[in-house]
């Protein structure tokens, strides 16, 4: 998502002008999907326990909430309203599942490393979102994507966010004779 976010203006230069109003919708849906991925394991955890029926109840609540929020926000804000309604619904749904897993099963999916990784993402976004090169959009996307990916991987590696990722990187560096 970070690569889409930092390159969104360049991406919109490549598509017809009629779609230029959708940048906010892309951000809202992107945040929605990011939060969904961040908390997505909670659904699997619940489904594989004696509480599996609660997922159906949470789902029914979510459908009702989505209908209500879309009815409110689409007439007011159009496509951005729909994206905002989706973000709110997914955030509430996943937060409810997170609270359920924490309270019923005493599991918490985050550590300090999670916060560090989110900080790295925020830093990458702030450094590269406002930085554009004076080249063609495709070249800009390529350069920014390489720089963001390199900075993200480097900082995650140096801060040792994930032992598994660090192991893979170290093995790769050993194979090419750099470590």
C-alpha cells in the first residue's frame, strides 16, 4: 500500500482526467485494506475455537452497519462517502474481533516491533509522498518505489523487526558475498 500511496499522484497522471477525483477514495480504501490485513488473523483464530458462531453475528452486524453508513455517506460525499463508510465498517468489525480475541482468549497480536514497523511506514510515507522527480510519471514511480522499498527493508533489517525476515536477508547477502 505504501508504494501506491507515495505514487498516487503519478499514477493519476497515467489515467484519464475524469478519474482524478478518486485520490481520497484510494487512500480510504487502502487504509481499510491495511487495517484488515493487520488484524485479519483474528477471524481465523475465532473460527477455530468454540466461539466460531460469533463470527456470523459480527458479520450480520457488519452488513447492517455498512448499509446504514452507505445510506448516510454516499448521498453526501459520493464515492468518497462510500470509501469512508467502508473504512469505518471494516475498522469497527476488525476492532470488535480484536477485542473479542483479547478478552476471550487472552491473545494480543501486537508487540513493540509492530509499532516500530508502523513508524517506518509512516516515515516512508512522509519522506516520499511530497517528493516528485521531474521525469515522466512511469520513471518517477519506478524511482520512488525503489527508494521506498530500499529504505523500508533497510530500516526493518537494521531495527531487527522480524527475525525471519532478517534471516532471509542475511542468507541472501551471504550468497552474493556481501555478509
